[in-house]
C-alpha cells in the first residue's frame, strides 16, 4: 500500500464518522472514489439506517469518473438485499477497477461474499489498510456480529475516591457540565440504555438523550426489574415514546403490576432468572432480536457487578471528578461480592480525555487473569 492509499483511507474513515450514532443496526461506512490520476471524484458516507450506503453515494458523485477508478471503503461492501439493494454488484457495474477496504464484514449475510462478487467481476480487491482504526470505529457493530449479542459499555461517574454517591445517596452532580454533556453523547450512540429498578425508584431518571440539538434516534430505555416494581408514572416511561421503554421482568412478576405497566405503552421483556434476578444474557439476546447493537449500562453498582460477573461487559467509560467524599456506606461503581486480585477484570490501554475539570477514562475489557 502507498502513502496515497493511506491518505484516502483516512479520509474514508473521517467520512464514516458522520454517521456515528445514526446508522444502527448498520455499521458506519465511508467511501472515496479516486481516479487513476489521483483525483477525488466522489465521496460518500452512510448517514442513517435505510438511507443510501456510502459506496452508492460516492459512485453517484463520481458518475462516469468511477470507471477505471479506485474505491476506498472502510468496510467490505454488502452483498445482500436489505432495506437497500446490495452494493457489491453496483460497484462492479460502475466499472471500478480496484477496491481497497479496511475490513471484511463479519455479518453472516456478507462475510466475504462482497469481495467475492467483486473479484469475479474482475475488480482487484485488497483489504487490511488501517484495519485497527476501522475496527475501533465500528467496535459496536463488530462485537454484535461476532458475538451475536449487543456490545456492552459500562458507564459511571465517580469521585476520586471511587464513590458514585455520598453516604446519603446524593449523586447530583458529581461531574461538571462538560462531562455530563459528553455522557449524553454516549447515550446518543447507544441503541439501549440499561439501569436497575433501584435507580429508577431512588432517582427517577429520564434516560433520554439531551444534546444541544434534537436527536433523531431514541434509544430504548431499559429497566432491570425482576419483580415489576417500576411505577407506571416513572419518568423512564413518560420522558419519551413509551414504546421505547422496556421493563425486563422475571417469570414470577405480579400480573397486576405487568398490566399496569403495559397500559402505559411500555414494552415488557420476560426473561428467565438466575440467582433471583433477570438473566442478563437472556436480556441481551432479546435486545439483539430488536436490532439493538450497542448497550450503555448506567448502573448502579449491583447492576454493574452483575454484567461483569456474567462476562458481558466489552468496554468501560468512567467519568472521574476531583472530589473526595469518603463514607463506608457510600456506594462504589461496582458492587457485588468482589473478586480476588488475581481474578480481577483486566482492561486494555486506557484512553484519557479531559472534560473541563473532570477526566473521562475509557478502556476495553480484556477478561480475568490467573497468576
């Protein structure tokens, strides 16, 4: 690969970013058409599910200049009929001579078939350029396609001494405005936001996306509520479209409570239980069937512990505030019974971002370690 190839692929990755939070259940994709003379003839990005794919946008912009050109793609072109026609045949028909892709698509409906269609049509295909950057960009989609469950990010805001509330339970506000605004950006990128029923009963959160502009996509607001204790008037139901509120209940939830919740328009997700609580794996499976690809878990500590103990957390995002509150009874981001140090959940490289006076720490979960 040449430096020019890398430059055009970086541009394709920039274009793909325009669809962040808007394309699910599809991936973010960017595309650049470059003539044999090295001129950019067309660019495209996938901006919403059901809308034109990046390849089609770029080819349309390039017109006849696509013939004999190189097409740079952040992901293998689709080969199946979905809400839009398949892209791989359209690329071949446009006369593109060469396709450079960052990644293959692990979606079972694609998984190499897009590349195969192109090669059979005589298009030269190479992949792997800036693959790591492309995989980071689409980590949610890639996890969902390979694990066949949603990608899970655990999010918390805590003081420097590791408390998510003071000893009296007060948590508003641990972080400043910039950190809270960024947290809403994380919500905007998720397909579902999950909290426990105790958080609903104590804080009555709305779990909506509040940015400086109206957000066109409303994530599911999900309550883990084995016994169906969520009040019918809870903000998590009333704050947005009630149909986007889901209450995950156990098989012994009281019928009267279920009827009251259903009367609000909220959805009921019946799940098997494990150790007296909603089985989180079953919940993720149910969400996946609703085309949820990314889940943001906002706790509290017992919910976080449950996801970690089940091995169902892929990434963490912790907002750290320069505060010390102390208190033996003050809650921490992860409850449960705890782990021995040798079996601690290991994290990958830390990504640190300053947000006003606060710090955001993000990392991928690697798993446990036995020494």
